[in-house]
C-alpha cells in the first residue's frame, strides 16, 4: 500500500507503466515473446517458461468471474470504509487470472462465468458486469 493510504501500491521503475496506464483507464498485462503466454501480476520474467523476453501489452478489458467473496469487515485502511465489498478473482480474456474487486454487482447477484468489463476507480482496475 502507498504511504498516502489510498490502497494503490507505490510505483517503482518497473511497475510505473502499469500504474500510469491504469490512471489513464487502460489495463496492461505482460506477454512473453518466447512462449507467447500472457501473465498478470506484472513480472520481469515469464512465470511459464522463465524467459526474460516479456513486454507490456494492453488488455481488452474483458473477463469472466472465477470466484468471489463479500467482505463485511476489514480493519485495514482504506478498506474499512468500503465494506461491504466484493473481492473477486477474474479470468482475463487474454488468459491470466487476476485478483480484483467486483463493482456494480452485489455478491449475492454474482454468478461464476458472468461476463465482466474493466473499469477504474482512483487509478485501480476493478471489474463490473458487462461485455
């Protein structure tokens, strides 16, 4: 978490492109130039073949819901003021699985496999129902 309590991790030289893109409403992932597989969270190497030949790529923003849980209590700033919220894991259209938050849909209305679309809240990618 950042020192300002926003919940957005502090950017370093490696992750700065990711956070700058998110602030501009774009979701970036990394893709390996050797094996062709995409991954997320951003790493400097491919977690599939260990190649260092990876590059940033803009994701489509489409995903499907894999799993979720409604969080009713969280004492860590800034999350306590957001309860209840729906913590989720989504499968991006490009292949990687991503931890995120489901917005615009209560946990009891969520359905595994439902179509989602990325949106951004305070420079952080979150997902809402939609194609």
